[in-house]
C-alpha cells in the first residue's frame, strides 16, 4: 500500500492498521497473478455466501465458501498459475474475509485485463490486493481487506476405496446444457449412477410429484470416463444443486463422484487458455429419509 | 414570447439528442433557460434527491443554424420552461435512427404551452418527404421564480485535471459505491489523482498518474487549505463527496470517448466538465459531504 500510505499522512485516510503492519518484519504470503480473469470468474461463481476462507499452502491457494454446512464450494488455484509465489514452507495460512468485498474489489477494472498481487503479513493483518492495469491509463488500485481469524471449515471427503465409490467425468458444457433443460422449479433432484443401464440418470421431483428424467448412456460422447462399481442413487435439494450452476457454465470438465454415504462431490476444471488450471470443487450433502 | 431554433447538421443533432438523453437519465423535470446567446438546461438538485447539480450550456450562435428568441420584455430577455427531458428525448429519438433533413424546435401555444419538435426525414426520391411533429408540454416558469434557476456561483477550482477514460472511471465508482457511501478525490499538481474509499471492511485506493494538469489556481487569501496549501513542491487538494451522486452522474452520461475535466475545490466541491464541442458544455457539481 505504498501509494496509499502517503495519503494517510495527508489526513485523507484514517485507518493506519489497514495500510501497514510494521510489527511484522516479513511478509508471509506474496503471490502475483498476471491475469485475474479466471480467478475472478471462479470466485464470483461460488460467492453464494458472504464469508470465505482463504487457505494458502505450498501448492496453491484455496478459497472456501460454505452454505450452512449443506454445501461447501472451493476454488483452488495451483501455484503454477501465479507468476510469483512465496509462502513459508510446510505452513498453511488460513484466514476469513468478506468475499463480497473481495469480488467487488477484483471487479473494479471490470472486464479489462489486469494483474493482481496478493500480500498477507500474518494473523490480524488485512489482505492486500494490488491491481494494476496495463493500458493507456497508468493506474494502480490498492485494496486492503479486513481479515478475521478463521473458523475451521468442515472437511468433506469421499471414501475413494469403498465398494460403492462411483466416479464419472463428463464434459462441462454438456452437463450445463442438461441442467438448462431440466425443471429448475423442482424441489428435489436425484442422481443415479450405475454400472448397468441406465448408467447415469438425473431425475427431478417437483412439488406435485411431477418428474423429469435425463439419462446419459455410458457410451455417450459427453462422458469421458465412467467408473461405477455399484448402483448409487441419492436425492439432493434443488436449491443446493443450483448453487453450482454458475460454476458449471465456466467448466470444461466435471467429475461427478459419490459413495455410499451419498455425499455428492463435483470437481470442475475451469476452461482456460493456458496450461495453468483453476479447479472448483463442490460437496453437496444428500437428503436423508426418503422412500 | 418567441423561441425558434433549427439544426441541419446530423452530427450536431445527435449530440443534442445525447445531451437530452443524459438529462433524462438524471431527472424527471429539467428547466430550460432560453436567452439571446445561450440555451441552458438546468437540473436543480432539489428536483430529485440523488441527482447532482448538472447543467448543459449551448451557445446559440455557434450551435444552431437559425435561432430567434424574444423574451418577456427588453429587461427580462429570457424564457424559463420546465419539462420532462424524457419527453423531449423521445420526440428526438428518430435522429438516432437515420438521416434527418432538419430539426426545428419551437415554442407554441396549443391550449397550453408546448415545445414543438418538427423533424423532416428525406425519402429516396426527395419528393415524399416525411414530417414528424411532436408537442412536448412545458410549464412556463413565472418571473418571480426565476431567481431559483439562476446559474450557480462556482468557485474557481484550485486544480483542474483531465480525467482518465470515462468507461474506466464509471466502473470504478460503480464498484466502490457498493462498498462505501463516500469517496475522496485527491489531486496534485504533478498530475496525480487518487480516488479513495475507506470503510470498516476495506480500504480501496486507486491511483492515476501522469494526468494532464489543465489549470492551477493559487488562492493566496485562503487559509483553510492548511498544511496542504501552496508549497514549493506544488499544490494538492482533496474533497470528500457522496459516492452515489458521482455514480449517478457518470452512469447517466450518454456521451462516450470524450475528455472530461475534473476540478477540485478543497473541502468544498468537485466539478466535472465535458466539452462536447465548441459551444456545448456539460457541467456537474458534486458538493462535499461531512463525516
């Protein structure tokens, strides 16, 4: 925030704490993205709740959003995406931020290509984002966003070695098309994965028991990998599934995974031009006790 | 009372329409002050709560091909009308759709006072020309109320800068609007402009460099400049204004790719000026707010 510090001395900014953390001699985390487009788009896609947790480790940055313990979404940006990346080895940095503020700040140059530098000094310090636009205007925007101490997000995991672990990989745009066609006003949605016919079936159940069904055969072009050992079928709330729609539109490939517990894991690879990839992961809890 | 103005040039017509459109985005009622050498559209601040004080000045002898007017009497050579700019914009809308031979604007009395907009459209063979006539109802403002629509007294700006690209600035302020109710404009004689917002959640500061300094006005008598006053290094000014008002003005502008200048009077106001062409200027004053 070196440009903004000057303004503090002129009395235009009052909150010194947001501008500097002189008590820390070293910056804990610095990373630079050359183009924020992918990161910004993904973050917007999972911004269904106000607060997000940043988890920064040796391998990349993960931003986690939860919806009252039913749905967890996270954006994972690998280290390779960044042109510059420094974190202390073997340490995971975690903090909470208001994600609305972050997306608002990232959108300041809306649409125009710009680079971003993230700086975080340590617990209690703000997350500093320095956005720089390379073009006709010589402009730098410095955002300093308040962070809070983290509350550990839930750790969802699927039993990958279990007998009923099923996983299929489907092309993102095709799955998005399917979701466009099904009845979105329905209350519940059922995913069925099976090694026999109908292989992969999505059923929606509406308020007055109206149903729509979409079946995708194992041999379909849109399925690239099909690994099913046992038939699993589980219902989810449509309002929970809907939270993933925005992200689905950005994805190039989606892995749909489930196990005997019924927990639905969606892993999305975000379309991008270069090698470096951004992933979005959703965990959606099933509805229990239905006949 | 008489008023009649004619435009023949397509480009000028379009600019005229754009100016009226801009006004219509800002307010439901605007006042037109017709005098011998100038046509002034005024939006009074009180007429709508969120709009800033905006006025457009059109020099009659430069802009119109024919311009005749007769005021109340020799002493009061003005006409003051109030009308809804959206109505006028709608009657002029045909201009944007194709070529127009001429636009005549006349003050008429058809049971009640009207601004009659008479537009002629050429046809292919130049024989069956089409005539479109709209009557926009207006309210005559009695002479005793003229005082309310006098041109505001504008203090001289200490620094006037050429603003960065309009699209950019509009986006920026639009995003900051969601974060903070007020923003600070800071400028100095080195051509630096900072737009700063501070809330308990975040501090956002955008810094522009290398902007053209159009004018510097040293106010020797002024003491309230305090420590930010004329130093040997140059001068700097700052003003805190309402973010929404600024955003309303910027997003109402229907004129793109034009150079806007921004003048700042220390702790008093900022004024933006758009010279659409020689003889047509749009002004906007955004007063300072207190914290």
